[in-house]
C-alpha cells in the first residue's frame, strides 16, 4: 500500500507520454549530522541539569528527543524514479513517503550497492550515497538492474 502511494505521488512529475516503471524512497544526511546530533544531545542534557531536571533519566530523555530532532533537521529525503525513458530524483516528504517536487534528472544512471545494515542499505546513485529503507530496496535493485541492462 505504501509503495502504491509513493508511485501515485510521482505521477505529476512525469512528462507527457512517459510510463512510470518504479520508484524508491531514500535519504541522505549532511556530513556533519552525527557530530551535530551529539553536540545537541550534550547541550540539552547540560541545560536540563541547569533548569532543575534532577534525574539522569529525564535529562537523557530530553537529550535523546532533541538529538532525534537534530537528526531529522539534517536529513534530506528523496524519491528515485524510473520511467521508460529516464531516471530522475524528486524531493520527498520528511514524514510521509511521497514525492513533493522534481529535483533533477539522473544523467548517468549508475546505481550500485555500497553497504548497509539490517534496517537499510546504502546505494550509490551517480556517485552520491543514499540510504534506502528495506521497503524500497527491491525497487532500487530493479532500477539498478535496468540501469546496467
């Protein structure tokens, strides 16, 4: 169901006569995302102590919440789209897996896996590494096969 919603969301960005083949949801993080997240955590834990939060559990919970917001603020979400004639990227919604606006065409569609975890895999698309959720991994694998084939 979620994949069908993603596919419907890219329809407005297709050119006249193009046929949608597949789409995958992915994201990139700013290169300083993790240091920023750690700094925010430390600052918020310190401020929580200054403002009277006596228990470490409360301080850590506030720090973790602030760090999660900092991570979201430094993450860009994307949709990789394949049609019968081209591949392109759309900016995506932060909280819903839908395309918001056309970003750019993928000029040289070289798509290859570069690593991952149990929850997500990393794929290089035109030299930029994107993290792909397991729910979109099959779509990206299919697009990679088409790009090489």
